[in-house]
């Protein structure tokens, strides 16, 4: 027994010594559980790490390029802008890593430079990681945690019945056969990048739908098209964060999802939504692999002409995914013109707002929940809402209520699709993994009918033509409902394009096609007649904190302590927040309604009581500007009064909203030029900080 006690004591002592070895200047740059991983690593152990560079492409600039209507020009412009940032900023880190390879401190087989987001991936020793973290141009390091089957959630498989000349029930329910037969649309010329476990490209139902790289010559061991990959004939594998042309599926998950997108029924069962689609294989998992391998897959899809990415995967929040980088990757991919589809996950509805996996929780992503073929909720499907209130730089979707997820639902219970072993026939799997490719296939049909549609236009069409399930309207189980591919393709402008009611902020309504409606600033409602549809008019929503926003009455009613009136915020005379003195020692920023409810004396906007608010709550207001014209503002408060609250900061004549976490708020916006003055708008405070931009 004494020996056991001695061993435990020695372990605790060793951990304490290791803790002292962590350089204090990098401790805040080791995210998630990387610090503990490094502490417990052997000196020569190679640890997979993602290096997130401090400078990232401007969100405003990339989103601006994403507005280019010509999709080829848009993709080229976004790629050029992203590559430019990576080329300009990664040189120093790459030099250090290459030198580290020579010393045996960095793996010689594993070094990735990304541009879809400004990140470098490498396997390195503990001391090398500390040295890289200490660099001024590095924002932080993240442990690229190896994961196994948990990242691809499925229910236990069963063999399919393989009925002769049958159509998989989800394909039939979503009316894909009507799209093929009545509209003549089958997904031709649309490339769907399957980010999965690979594809059995010789499966009889898939062999005619496999994408072939037009610029590559098979077997010559030359990178003919200059894309950085030798002999990437049908795609590429980033399995185990490596890099190889072996896209074969040794697991079965990838062949199954590919079959749901494009299986043509050659073996007896039509499993695919788009039987003439082209399937690009981007393999990220079979044994163990991390987040970086999926980011590399998204980058490959963008750089090699894919139109859609379908990914039946996700990281639970308990695994500490790098949510900031995931969101950048997804939003950059969308800006480049691709439609991005991810699974919601199989966590059920028990732990909001953490049920939906990352990156299915990214607000802009087309996130898919699961039903059965009777339009019932699948028992495993992850439910929303989601929140980003603690993730810089967005801090949006504050919870409650959070943002609604999933976006849409599709069949994913006992889904029959292609089998990999042997490479013929079928088997049944269940999960949001199976629902996701149903939607990706529907997207391929929509894009064949109208190739110019953007991710957000596709998302809107799917949502507005869906079969509503569960609670009326958008909800956290089914999203907008189960996808109806036929109605979505018709609305997209297939062989029978349909106008809908286009509602404008002034309450007027006009018959327009989707693109014309969006371009005119309206909200489009598929299949609705203006004479029978009452176009909603936004009004002034006055919140208990004294803020006022123009929104629809239904949206206002969902906010606690709100009141709605027609007209704009100016005409409604919404109360402005100010100092509410409750006691001699307690002062709060609130509106008159909330102040009265608290038994306080409302002193009005910008007024302090006993010198307690609002400026006296601000400990520091600081502003700076980098070479790209991005103004960064930091507000530190003297206490926790504003923790969890949204505040507004003005930079020059522009106002921005951000959140307060641990007595501090951060904001990055731009680009700006010249001298810029930052000040607090809400809570109102006349203190200012000045930054000078190039």
C-alpha cells in the first residue's frame, strides 16, 4: 500500500514540475487541451498541431467577393485573395518548421500549408510547439485531435433487401424520380465533393458517376494540372492527415453516402438522388484523422471545381473543436461559390445548445437533420438551437434563444445504399450521415436546373419548398421541414420556373422569380399568391434594455421583455437605455420598463447615479489598427456588470455590436483608413480611443 501511495505522489510531483515548464508567454496560445497534451508528451513525441496565423483574410473583403454573380470569376477572385494572405504571412513559420525537420523536431512526412483558412498543420515535438507559439505572427495553436468512428455517426448497419428495380424510400419520398421523368434533370455536369471515408469507384451503381480530373494523366507520376497533387485522377486522400491518391473505401461509410447522392440503380436498387452527377472523392478518415484533414478536403474541392461539398461528419463540442477556424473554412468555401452541406449529428435533443456538432452549428451552413420515410423525427437526430456567443470574433446567436438548427431535414433511417465490401450490392445504415447526401443530391438537381444559384439561394429554396413537419415554421428538430426535391427544382428555375410572392419592407408584394426578388431587396415566398398572402411589415421592436430594432412582429414577440409597434424605430420613440439607480450602491444600464420592474429610479440615457455608470464602469477603452486597415477595439470593465451582454461600439460613423465575456469585449472591423475614433454607443459613454490606419 505504501508503494501505491508513493507512486501517486510521484505522479503528482511530475505533473507539477511539468506545469512549471510551460513557458508563461505562450500559455494563452495553447487552445483546448493542447497544454495538457504537451505536458504529458515524451520529449521526442510528434504531436499533430494546427497553427492558426494571426492575420486572416478580411471577412468583409471575402464576403464582398462572394457577391460576384459570375461563379467562375467569383471562385477565382476568392481563391486569389485567400492564397495571397497565406503566401504573404506563412513564410516565417514554414521556415522554422522546415529547419525543425532537419533537427528531427518536426515530422518530415507531414507539413500542410492551407489557404482556405490561414493555417499551417504539422506534427512536432513539445519544445518546437512552444517555440512556434511564441511567434508574434501566430494567433494560437490547437491540438489536431485524432478521432475515430465517433466523427461519423451511424446506427448499426444491416444488410439491405436488394429488391429488384426498387427505388430507395428517401429518394422516392423526396420526389427525385419526378424530377428525372418530368423535368429531365438528373444532376448532369454537377460535381459533388464527398468528404468521407473514400469511394469504391468500381461499384456497378457508381462507376459511371465518378469524377475524373480533366487535367491529369493517369499513372505518369506527374502533377499534370499543377494543382499540387500527383495522379489525383478521381480525387485525393488526406487520411490520417497525410496525402495520397488512395481514395479506396475500406470502411463503407463513404461508398454508402456516395450512393445516396448518385447511385444509378445498375445493380437493381436506385439509391441516388442525382444519378448522372459527378462524384469527387476527398477522403479524410479510415483509421484516425483530425480537423485539418477536413479543411484540406474543403480546400481541394474549392480548388478543383466542385459545386457542392457533402460531409456526413461533425465534432462534438465535448472534443473542443476549433470552432473559429471551422466557421472561417465554411464561410470562405461558401464565398467561393460552393454549396456546403453538413450533418447535424446523432446526439438527440438532450443538451441544448450543444447537440448539433461542429461545423453543422455554423449559422450559414446547410445543416441536415434526419427523419424516417414516414416523415417522423429520427430518434437520434441532433436538435438545436446553437450559440456562438463565446466565439470570437462573431459572438452571435446568443443563447437563449440561440440560432435554429438544423436548416432542413431528410430521410436517414434504414437508408439503403451502395456497399463497399464486396464492392457491389447494398446495405442499410441510419444516421444524419444518411440524411445529408439526400440533400446534397437534391442540391445537384437544383444546380443543373440553374447553375448560377448561390449557396444562400439554394438554402432559401430548399427551406421555402420543404414539407413543414413538427412545430409550424422553422424549428429546432426539422428546421424548415423535409426536403421536396421536385418543388425545389421547379422553384430553382427548372423546365417549369415559377414566380412567387416577393415581399418588401414597405409591405408591398410583387410576382417575381427568386433571383429578381432577392436582387430587389425583397423576401421571396415560393408558390404563394400575393392576393392571398399578407406580406408582413416590419415595425419597431422595443426591448427592455431600451434598444430598438426594426423587425417583424412575430420575431419581436419571441424576445423577452419586448413590445412591438408599426412604423420604424424613430417614429415609435422606443425608450433609450440609461442609468437605473436601484440603491445608493447599485446602478444598472436598462430601459425605463426594466428599471421600474426592478424598483429603481430611471435617470435617463448617459446619466450616472452616484458616479456608478455608465463611464465609471469602463476601466479601459483601447483602439489600434493593423496594416490591412482592420481596427481592433478592446473594452475592459471594472466588474462583471456587462458579462453576457451585447454592447455597441462606434468606429467613426459606423456602429458594430459585440459581446462581453469575462469583463472584456473585443471587436475587429474594417477596413478603415486614416484616423478613426472609437467610442461606446451602448452603454453610452463619451470616452474615446483613437487609432491611425494606413
